[in-house]
């Protein structure tokens, strides 16, 4: 099929099942056969380059982005697949930090459409984007692909690669309807990305997770590098504008490296990325590569300052662990002499008390609630009711724009406004404030 425009190609993509927007889901009998069969029609482009595979409940996007940046700094041509996107689906597929352009994006979707017609195999939207990424990286002749898992590990569509390095950032309760109701069940799913004769990295000290990872590595004959053993984050301290970390890896020692990201969790993510890149290279990155990369690293939508006077920070914390990390980051990360206010919107699938109790305890004077632009949005009234029950002051608004306007109206230049609860909400607010137009279908 030939598409006359980017919009037409996007319409075709959006005609496929989208479990990211509707609800995370798996088939009753999960299978990777449809995506494997589709990739076979293209002669398995995912095998044309080595890969690093990254999973985890939180932090996998940041770890993927930093790992890619570090490898680019060594002179490699790097393909990066991430999710979700903020303003355009092109953001998910990048080579050397540049998102796929419209012409190339249309081209890969045309090829996918033709194969779908010939084979009768209908993939989900995320599966199509996964194949599109693998095709684009093959077309572009990348030296390495850094691939972020969409959901879980074992049955995620990205788990058709035979990675040289696999990274598990952490495990917490999220997407329990799909991955299982316990940390043990979720960890067992996530370690499904480990491969034999490869290096698996575990960036958590949770004893249950480490035990499951070790058992999987032993079963496969993989080498396991564990946080606190094979690599040690010796310091992870607050610094002006970010973090200062000291790290010992199997290849080197790095002392007081500045990371231009806020939050103790970002220090761990940066350390994980360094170790992942070194595991892939089989050598130390060196001080120059690490220092120059981490001082300029950017993560849009993750503890990102988008305006000042008042200070407005967007953070896509969308599960209890992410909210706890946000709250832990607030103290000391920003020089705020005024009040804390919160623009809040969430999707269904999380326990409201687990999400909101840490925020109420963080000292926000007021909450401005709205429903993100998603079929799974929690109604603003439901957020207000829960917040009021927890003892907070909360207001209901018909849109993200109205919620932010009210927060700004009631703020002084010394106040802090945090926008959080969903990446969909973050994308809306970030786009409005920074004047970045959304390229998603309305």
C-alpha cells in the first residue's frame, strides 16, 4: 500500500489494536510468533546488528537514552527504540539521537502494510512500531541497537532479539493484571529478556529480584553483574542542577561525575547505563566520554523544568514507585521558597491511595485535577474525592490547560508547580508551555 501523506500512514498505524492507550493486555495464550513471522518476511532485520535490551518497572527509558548517548560518544552509530512518545510517534525510533523522518517512517509503514496484506498477519500498534524500528536500524546500518522493552519482558514484542547485554533496572508492582500480582511474578517475567552467553545486569538490590535473576542467568549460562557486587554506586549525592555519582565498574572507577538529571533514581539509572555500555564494549568508557555525556543528558518529561517564575516541572510518574521517586526528589532538588502545587492527572489501573498518599504527604498546598487525553483517564472528580478524603485541598478542571492556568493564577514567582501522574498529561502541558505541537491523531 502507498500512503499519500504522513497523516494517512499514521491513520493506518492507528487502525491497529493499541493496548498502550486502551489497556495493557496479552493474548490468552501469549505468543511472539506473529511478530517473528512478520520479521521473517523481511529476512530478520533485528539480526543485522548487535543489541542491548533494557527492561524494568521504572527507569528503563532513561537508562536506554543514556546508554545510547554514551555509545554515540565512542563513535558508534546507535539505533534507539523507546516508548512512549510525548509529541510524535517518530520520537520512538531514532538513529544517533535523530528521530526517524516522515519520509522514512512512511516508507517502513508501507512495507509493513504490504506484508500484512500478503500474510494476513495483523500485528498490534506496538508490534508494528517494533518491526519498524528494527527495519529502520537495518536500513541505516547501525552499529548497535539499544532497545527498551514496552511491557514486561518475556512476551514483549521486543523480545525477539538475541541481545549481547540485558539490563533489569528494578521491579515494583505495576501492570499486575498482565505481569502478575507480586514482585516475584513480575521479576520472573522481566528476566525473560536474558540470553545465554551474554551479560545480564541487575540494577536493584531487592533480594527477591536478585535471586530470580541469578537463577535465570545460571539456567542460561549468562554472566550476571549485580549492583553492589560487580558494580558499586559508591556515591549518589545531590548536586546543583542534578546529581554527583561515584561508580566502580568491572573496568574502571569514576569519581564525582555530574549527572544533569534530578533524583536519586537518576543516579542509579546513569550508573546502570555506564555499566551496560561498558559490558557491550568490553572495556572502560573513559572519563572524557562519561563526563561530557552525562553533563548534557536530557530526559524530556522526566523531572524536567519547562518554565520559571513560578517554577514548573513535569514528571511522568505514573505508578506508585514513580511517585515515591518524585517525592524523594523534591527535597533539595529545587531551590523553592514558596509553596508546592500539583497539577494531577492519572490513568486507570493503579490504586489511587497508593498513588496519592505520598503526594499528599509531600506538602503540596493544593492539587489541580484533570483527566489526561486518554480513554483510560481517571475522572478528575474521582481524584478530587480521594484527595479530599486524604486531607488535601483539590480542584476539578475540565482540561490540563485549565488546571495549569488555575495553578499559575494562584502561584507567586517563588512557588513550585509539579505536573505529574501520567505521561499523557505531561505531553499536553509540555506541548502547551513549550509550544510543541502534537502530531498525534486527534
